[in-house]
């Protein structure tokens, strides 16, 4: 079974430029998460999707961050414009809907963003 | 609100020695508890989880963890560490009415030969 796929693995951009990250969850997983992981810290949830619906985006900085999950499968996270402080690893995770297997989340390898 | 504390930022052990990584949580009810491992440049891999039942849970790679409600702890243990265990370890707590996870700040494990 393929795991969570993320691309690109690494991205270097200049500040004020836009950037987008893509995630393909494990087949059959209805729930998709985007996390931000700063250096030396644990992941912090940015947004959670149940199928196409964003059910928890309270931690997403909506002035510059946006996300979509069209058709309830793949998802894209966008930053526009990027700031120096956005340099971090962006992790995508997926799980079966709560109530089926509980809350076990499977993580992708992440995208390491460097903003110069 | 949920929270997780991992008191040890960095731990160094010799290969073959025993290991215990500490995790304390704050949650108003019985939580879901997880330990994840992250190798450099990799995503997080689930080591083990506690949902209910036996408070001593076994995981992959020879790891185990014990849920102690009275101490609000879920410490990770391994009797004999291998050099390949060097990584970052994260404890996480999940609420039973949502699937939101709160992660600790992690413990970096270094293993000397």
C-alpha cells in the first residue's frame, strides 16, 4: 500500500514569492491534515479536511495561506506571498474517518520550505 | 485544553543501553496517546498507540510504553537501544471526540557505539 505522497520534497524561494505544496493521501482515507513543523518543534495542525470540507482551519493564517481539496482526494496548500518566517517543514497526513479506526494518522515525508 | 510535555530535549545513550523517554499530558478525560519517530528528512512514523485496555502497549522496533493515569504519563521504553534508533521522538495526545492531535516538542535521541 502506498503511503502519503508529498511534492516537492524541497523548495527554495525568495520572500514575497508564491509557493504551493501538493499531497496525495493514502487511498480510501477521507481525512487529510496539513501540519507545520518548525525547527526543533512538534507538528502543529494548520487545517483538517473531511472529504472536500475544511472542518478545522482555525490555525491557518488566512491572510496568506490557502488550501483546497478538490474531489476529496489530493490537496494543495498555498502561501502567497511567502515570508521569511514561513521557512519550515510542511507535513501532510491522512486517516480514515473518525469512528472507523480511531485517530491514527499516517504522515508523508514533508516539504522543506526555505524562504530567502 | 490538551497539552503534551516532553521534558527531555536531548538524550544520549550508548548502544545496548536501556532507554526511557518521558511524556506527560494534560487532558480532562482518558486520551488517545501516541509515540511517533522521525528520522532526519523523513515524515513521522507511528511507533505505538494507546486507546484503551491494557496500559502497557507494545509497538514496532521493540518499543513499549506504559499509560499511567495517576501520573498523566505515557513514557516510551526500550530495553536495548540500537544505533538505528537515533532519531527524534514525539509524543502526541488526541481527544476522544475529535481526531485532533497535539504534539510535544520532541526528544532527540543520540546513540553512541
